[in-house]
C-alpha cells in the first residue's frame, strides 16, 4: 500500500504550487514585500479590514481580491513611475494566510493555522479529534483506529498466505478469489503487490536452479579436460620410465655416466608429481560437482519447507488478528459505538462575498479561510437515527471507503 501513497504525495507536490499562485488575497492576511537593492522597503504588510495595505512611498494600496502576482505587477508599475526607481524589481509573497475555522463535534473547536494541502481529516486531528461532548468518543475513536490497523494487517497476512500457497502449488498468478472479500482500491493494490512478489519469487527460484545447472555443466567440462590431461601425463610417465630403463642399462655397460641416469630419474619424479597434482585436482572438482548437484536436488525441498513455514506463520497471525478484531468489536458494542455511518461535514467557503454551504468529506482539500462544521450521526454512538436523520441525504463519500466497512464482518480463518 506504501506504493499507492508516494504517487499521491508527488501529485500534491506538483498541484500545490499552482494552487498557491491562484490564491486570492483577503483581509487578515500578511504579505511579504521586498524590493531588489532597496532593503528599507522590504517589509511585511497586513491586509486591513478594507482590503488595503500601507506601503510607503506609495501610501495605501488595495490588494484584496488580487493574487500575489497581481500585487507584484501593481507595485512594480507604481514604483517604476517614480523617477528614483525606473526599473523597480518587486517580489511579493504570502507570509501568513487566513486560518481555517472548525466547529461542531470536535474536541477543540476554533481557528487552525492553514497548511498547504490540508484536508478536513487533518483539520479534525489538529482540533483534537472528533467528539467535543461525547464522553465515550475518545475510547471509541481509538478502538476504530485499532480496528482499521487490524484490518490492514489481516489483509496483508491473507496476501502472504495466498502467495505462499500459490508458490507451493506452482501457480503463476493469485486470483481475486484467493483473497477474502476483495473490494476497494487498497485491496486491489495488495493483490497486485502479492502477484509481483509471487512473480519475483518464482523468477528467483528458476534463476537459482539455472545457476546450479550451469555450474554443473561448467564443472563437467573442466572434469573432461582434466581427464584428458591425466591421460597425457600418464603417457609421459610411461615414456620416461622407458627412458630410465634404457639409460640404466647403458650405464651398467659403461656407455653413459651415472649423472645422466640421475637426471632421467629426476625427470620421471617431476612427471609423476605433475600426474599426482592433476589427479588431486580432478578429485576436488568431482567433489565440487557432487556439492552443487546436492544443492540442486535440495533446492525444491528447502523452498517447500520455507513456504510451508511461512504459510503456517501467516495462519497463526490471522487467527491472532481475528481474535483481536473480535475484541475490538465487542468493546465498541459496550461503548454503544458500533456504527460506521459517515461523518457529516459541511464546508463554508467564501465566493463572491458570500459563504455558501456545501457537503464535504474528510478527504476534501481546504483553502485559507474555510469554515468547517463537523457533525457525528447518532448511529456513531449506538443511538437510533432521528426522524431528521432519516430524511437527510447521505454524505457523498463514506468515512471508511476503501477499507473494511465494518468490524463485525471478519475475514474467515482458512
């Protein structure tokens, strides 16, 4: 799943600057203004309630409703009109923007400093989490988070079990049916990752076997050459024995000196030594071949044993996680917080001088000055829905989308 997170972060990194460039300045924000080579004009200017800033020597300038690029161009134009600054180079940035305001069912309602890329979920967390007036909500929120973590661990362990079984069966692919209740982008990502790991494991196994096979082939070639060398060395030894015999006979008849016979014996000893070295080399190489052949024969057995151990470990982990999940579900029921209805989020964002309400989700990206109203449905606390709740439209994005939708639905233990 980590693989899904990095592309989203990269997307935010590329989109965020574009959003900052289109930011519209409003009252209460602070601009940082600098003029190249004129340090005395570098300052921070607060946008007042009338949407203006004070910037000597130009006086008060209206900036509300403009972007930083607009203000930069305006200041350069006005400063360049002065005879002392014909080619003024101005830079305008945002030193502080309007905070986000959050209210409703949060622990600490109020203003929150805006951060680029901030979502409703992050704002709720910075406001102390959900539930300002619900005594059991803190424990319920912790239990829900624990349940989400257990669900993720369960999915990962089932993927590990499916991959190990696929390797044991010699399968080249894990099907969606091999994972329990596959649904949602996160589960699809886990399946894709498990299939990549399966393909990598199968490729590694085949590569290791191919390596052993090539090693044996190379050893066989070396053995054959050594055997040829042995035959050659043996022939040389036989020839030298004949020479020694001939010169010994000649020396006994006084036809050659004793020194010549001694030289022939030294040559014979050298040839016999060379023959012994070749015989020792071929013995070492044959032992090496036996070792490699043994490793090749044991490869499948070792791999099977390792995969069976991995599968058993995954089964044990799944049983333990199921037990933990049942415990979390039981504690939530005792707190009366077993429901998983969506958190209702209403977003008020200024547009054309008015703040129009709009439905939002915890994944909605905020802008400076946004007002968020958070409302927890009664079912979140184990209470029956009110008449008003029955007639209300459901939130557009479920709170637990892309994850296991309920703690009561457990993954079966194989």
